C-alpha cells in the first residue's frame, strides 16, 4: 500500500499576503482558492513538479501559530537557478551553502549537500536542497 503525503498546512496570519508570496514570488501554482463561507477560505498551492501541496487558510480551526512551521524542504535540480529565481522575485534567501560536519559554510557542497534557505512573511522556514544530477 502506498502512503502519499499530499498536503501540508502552513499556518499564516494573512491568506492574501501568503498567497501572493507563494504564488507570485516563490512560483507555486494556485490549485484553488475556495471561499466556503464568509469566515472560511482555503487556498491550495503546489510547487512546480511536486506531488505534495501546501494549504493556507482562514477559519479552518487549525491550532498552529503563524510562522511556527519550520524545516519544510523542497528539492531542485539546480540550486543556483532556484536561488536566482527567488532573488529575482524579491525573496530574502540565503546564499548557497553546504554542511561541513554540523557547521553551515557558504558555497556549494557535494551530492545532496548544497542548500538555500528562506522564510515566508510569517516566519515559516523553508530549505531548498539540490539533488544530484540524474542520468
């Protein structure tokens, strides 16, 4: 039996601001923006090529503080291109870095060891990791 992670709820204070950030700046695709009632709204966004989406919402009774989600991780084929795209769209993103032991050092590392980091406007934190070239 397959168990597939399809949605991660990202707690935000302002749905419109978060939707703008994730769609216009980070480049996620808006799957839907549904207003269930005056007090309930659900926006689902998916990173290009991902099988898992995020949901930002209002009025859904999710008991998480905005900005409390840490360690979300995306994987890309080219971390330098991802960094350039985020910078171009106005996202405050770290330089490309790698780990030497437990220390984070600026610059590229080996396979699976090149990263960039950014936060959304509420402080939810993201890691972007480069995967080794396939083929």
